[in-house]
C-alpha cells in the first residue's frame, strides 16, 4: 500500500484528504476500518477513488487501462521504471499528467527520508537472509550439543549495497559466518561493521556516481567470476544482490560455479527481477541444478507487505511534504529532488531516457503543472499478482 492508515491520519493533518479503494489494504494488514479511524474516506471502487483526485500514490506503475481511469492533469507518485514502462509514460503524458518516479530519486542526504528504493531494499535483504535459512537443510548457527558440534553455515553475500548489507545483518543474527564482496571499495568498511569478512579480489574497484557501481565490461566480469569461484564453492549459501541502475544485472555466478558448490547448497538471487546474478536463475522459481537450489526471488517486499508498506508510505508522505505547500500542490521544479524524480511534467516527457525511449526530443522547461485541491488517492493495485503490489 502506498498509504497506510497512520500516514493517512498524518496527511489529513496537513490538509490532504486521503481516499482509499475499499479492500485495497486488506492483504497488507490494513483493513478499511483502520483507514476510516485514521480519517481517510473509503470508497467502493477504483473509479470512485480516482474521481477528482489531484494526486494518486501507487506502488507499481499503472497498467494502460488504469491510466485511462486517471483524471486529466493528475499528479502521480509511484515506482515507474520509466524506460521499461515507456508506453505507460506516453499514456500518462497524453493525460496531461505530472509523474514522479521514486526510483529516480537523487541519493542525497535531504532525500533519504523519501528513498523508497532503500526502504524496499532493506525489506528485500532481510527476506533474502530468511529465504536462505529456510532453503538450506542445515543450521545457520553453530551448535555445541551432547550429540556433537554442528559448525555454523557459511554465507557469501555478493553486492553489499542496501539489500546486501541487510542480508549480511540477517544472516549474522541467525548465527552464520558471513563473507561479502562488492566492486565498490566503500563497501568494505560497512561489511566489516556488521561483523562479516570483506572478500578482496585482485581487481580494480568500480565506484560510480551517486554511490552506485559502474557497469562492468565482459572481461572484468569474466575475471571476477574466475577469482570468485573458490569463494562460491566453499559457501553453503550465496546471496547475490548486485545491480547496475537501469541495466541488466551482471552475471556473478556461472553454471560452472554452481556445479562447484556442495550438494544441498543454496543460491538466493535478489537480482532476479533484472535478469539475475546467477546464470541458472529463473525469476520467481526455485531451480535445482547440480544438487544446488537457485532461488529467483521476485519483488521480495510484497511478501512482507505490512512493514514494506509502512516504510513506503512514509517515503511517499515525505515526498508529498516537498510538493504540497499549505494544502496546495506547489512543486518547485528547480529543486533537485523534484526535478530528478519528474518523468512527465504537465503532459511533457521531461526525463531524458524516457523521452529517448519514446523517440521524443528532450524538451526544455514547460509551464507549471495544473493545480487543484490536493486529494491523495490510493486506488489499490492491479489484479495482476505478478506485479506484487503491497496492497
Ligand atoms: P544497487 O541495488 O544498485 O546495487 C547493489 C550492490 O551491487 C551495490 O553495492 C553495487 O556496488 C553492487 N555491484 C554491482 N555490480 C557488482 C559486481 N559485478 N560485483 C559485486 N557487486 C556489484 O545499489 P544500492 O544498494 O541501491 O546502493 C548502493 C550504495 O548507494 C549504498 O550502499 C550506499 O552507499 C549508497 N546509497 C546512498 C544513499 C544516500 O546517500 N541517500 C541512499 C541509498 C544508497
């Protein structure tokens, strides 16, 4: 859910009326009554929720038929992945909408409270740690019993960004011995602060802009695979989280490396939604090959909807506080955060890569978006389960 009851109550206090589609929060643990008690209006269907809305807050991009239902000139706040969703971006532009995509949020200190990628990556990393423990047919902690001593599980985490660090922390809390690797040199200290060992390879580090990794060449990845093979072979569990924003995930674990792992070992691939870090990954499936289970976790936050929504709703509310002043929509397009997240401004596609994907020239500045009474709507999510909406 993009808005949870507690946040609906807080928004009401800032002059923003929240309207929710009946039942939208039920599967995330937020019944209609909780919204009503918080001061939100609960209406029967999506069409009634959307009628007259000036802002629509969502988790996933709308489907094309859902764009049709949006009021003209509406503002939309959501995860959008604008390049992958270019048809939807075009339809939203045709509606004269103003669209903010939280996956484009600049990673600056002032934006941290709105950083939905980070909040959801925290959920994903935690899920990855739990999923690993569930799939492994061994204990995570060391046990010293009268019947003998059980050694702790050996977990290797590849990619130590927000999700990877949470996976490390979760595996450590469960008692595993954890090693971790990342191409960014800055990750070393963070890994060590969680009590894990940082794996150093005889390879140059790759720090890109904004704390992200740079895309690596095929030669670099081949060398990396060669150097990581022994690490992978000795691990009971490999959790992979490596991503390059806007690109296919790099392959870190080849089939040959899986073959080198012990019988019963587990690979949890958190990059399954963007192609996978393991050659054998199938998104949403558990593949058993060479005695190893390769789990392609898709949209992990959807499997922990209460707290995923709790965090996401706060991100949304903090973003709204930036674009709503005294109960009126008043986005400042000179603000780095507003400009950075804006994909469509009053019907004009302003995000360069989204414009390019649509064959449009990158536009210059346009007039301010339409201003109306701010009403935040949560119309519920598409019935398409694969979209994994928190609602
Ligand atoms: P991400 O999800 O894009 O990638 C996950 C990790 O994969 C990254 O740490 C990346 O370095 C790593 N990776 C990429 N290619 C790899 C490869 N071939 N081998 C091994 N690892 C590889 O990244 P993320 O978790 O969203 O963020 C990365 C970093 O950005 C964070 O750790 C943090 O330092 C920074 N950050 C800053 C802010 C802020 O300042 N507001 C907010 C969030 C994150």
